């Protein structure tokens, strides 16, 4: 089974975001610092204090004016904070609703985009207000206080930031930077009021923090609403049951990690999820995959993927009646140019039909021609940057002096010799199968072949026999290459 994780944009696994309230004049300096270091902030404004037509009494002389908002906060997020900043848990719910809706109305008028973020004025809220907010078009609401944690919010309408900027900011920033487990999504959220930097005379704190956190390759710098919208979109991602396709039904691109490989899924598109490793199978009827109408005949190639995770994908191009010679002479190898160019491994098992002297189009001398053809397969794979594996033929149901017989000994020896000369992997599947057969009684082994079903056939496998051979091959592969060991299901 594939391991799939949701990622932030560009495959990142950490997000840094800021949330500042009240829209006072010090926002100008804070925005300047954010822009200097590539940070993205959310600024919660009270429309009653910036709307020149509103006669509401203002408490401070330095509120950002309405005409300044669009230019000053360009590239950042404007969010709601109610019209007049009341303690809303003590306010009738219908009036709270009006406070939110009217704040949205004015802020959208001066920004030109939907305003859907919110922070509770004075940190005041209750469950009734939380239940009301989604009906006003608000997508999240930040509370006050510091969690000192980097987890994603469990409840976007009760979103507590990691820290106020006066609460261990630099310490927590360094801890956030050190998080490296990409299987998790981490968030650092900083909140406060920009005028506090004037009061506390610590503008150097936020400047140092932004300098320390800038240009980190694994951090996404986002506004609050960007993060919320992305996560809501990611939750709509549709994966096929075998995780071989992914559909993005949303209007923004999404990113996922598949076995550690980052994939971008464009909006409205379906992509094929290609496993990290692909294996091409070349062989004869003992390897071939068969359709239902060919039952009860089966080849090990149709079951080999049962023994490995979906990280490995086997493409079976084996076909009955072909030898190392005829597969090439018929042009079948040349037709696999593109498939092998995309493959990581190529498994080659031949020998059965090469031994058939009655059919000269198939026959090849094990000491001369056969070796030459094997080397052509190896060269073809290597030229396309795939790793070749040579596999000896499998046994027939034949015994001699109480032992199962290798009817293709000369070809097995030739395969081993070529593997030694060319320095490629060789799996002696013949020997592995005979060794396994010797531990069973004859009736058990006979069930592996069509002979047991009344056919005069000691060569071809039943489904049970094909699975046995596939499992033996899987065991051998685990000893040859770490990828097969790591992805083994047995």
C-alpha cells in the first residue's frame, strides 16, 4: 500500500502565519518588516473606527484610514474584528451577527475581495457565537492566548495561536525550524497588536524573528485565510481505491506526498499516481498473465505484485510460446522501448522454449546463441537506465530417482554464466522451486500443474502453482535488493 500525505504548497510540511488585531498605525511598520522578510500576515480591522462615514466614537487617533487599507495591506489578509469591538459574549446574538456582517460589508467594499476571517474582540466568545459565524460567511475565528504548540487547529472557530509575540517567540521559532518529520503538518501562528511593539520598545524582537524565519525551504508563508482555504480544499481531494489516481475537485492546486515523492494536482484535474518503482517482466507462458477465459492456466507474473506494496508496479509483457530468440526476432523487445525507458527493473526469464529443437524459430543453443540473446536484453535495459535481473526457468512436474528434475540445466547454467560475465542479478528460481517441492508430497506438488486438473500438461501452472512460484520469487528478491525487502508484504 502506498503512503500518501497531504502537503502544503510546493510539498512543504510547515506553515508560518501571523494574526494582528485592531488596525492601528503601528501596522505600517509591521507590514514593512513582513514585506522585507517575505512574511504573510492577517490584520483584523474594526470598520467602525476606519469608516469616515461612521459616527461611532473612536478610542485612538491613529487607526489606519479606509483609503490606506488596500495599498498598505496588499499581499496580506484583511479580516473582521466587528464594527465597534464590543465584548460579544455579553451582546445579544442578533447584534453580534450584525456586527460581523456589517464589518464584512465595509471591509469588502474597500478591499475588493471576500473577507472571511475573524478574531474575537477582547477574546470574547461562546458556543452560540461559534455556531453562528459560519452562517455569516466567516471561515475561521482566532481566540486569544498561546498554546505553545505547533499542531494544526482542531476547530477553526476556536483557533488559538502558538504564541503571542511576547511569549517565547524566538525560542519557539527555533523549535519550529527544527521540526523535520515530513509525515506531519506543523503550524506556527503568532498573534498580537502592532502597537505593543511601541509600548514595549521591542520592535527588534519581531524583526529578529522574521529574519530568523525567512527563506526556509520547508516553510510555507501564508495568511490565515490562505491556510484555512488550502486545508479545506485538501480535504476534498478524491483518491482512487487503489490510490493510483487522484482528482482535485477544487479551484486551487493541491500537493501530496506519495511514498516521499511530491506530486502537484492542478485544479479540476485527475492525475495518475505513478509508483516510485516499476518492473517490466519479459518471459514465456510460465510468466504470462492470463485472462479469465484462459482459466485454469496461470503464470507467476500475474501474482507477483500480491507480495509487495503498491510502491512497486509490475508490468507483465511475457507471452506464451516465445523464447529468448523469438521474442527479439519478432520485434517484441523493440516494442518495449518506452516501457523499459520508464522502468526501474527488467526481469527476464527464458529457457523453456529455447530448448525446443522441433521449432527452429524458437531454438537457441544454450552455449552460444542463447547467451548472445540474453546479453541483448541486458544491453537494452541498461541503455534505458533500467536494472536487469536474469531469472532461471521454472521446473516442470518431472521426477527422476525420487527427485524433481531440472529439464533445462544447460540453460540455467548459461543464465548464471551470463549474469556473472555481465555483473547482473541472477535468481535461480529453478533451484528454489525444486528445493520447495522436495519438502512436499507428490499430490501437493501435482496440484501446482494443469496435470492435476486432467490436462496432459506438466509445464503450465494452476493459479495455486503460479502463486507458489511468485511467492518463492518474492522471497528471493528480498535478498537481492533493499527496495524489494522494504516493500515486501511477506
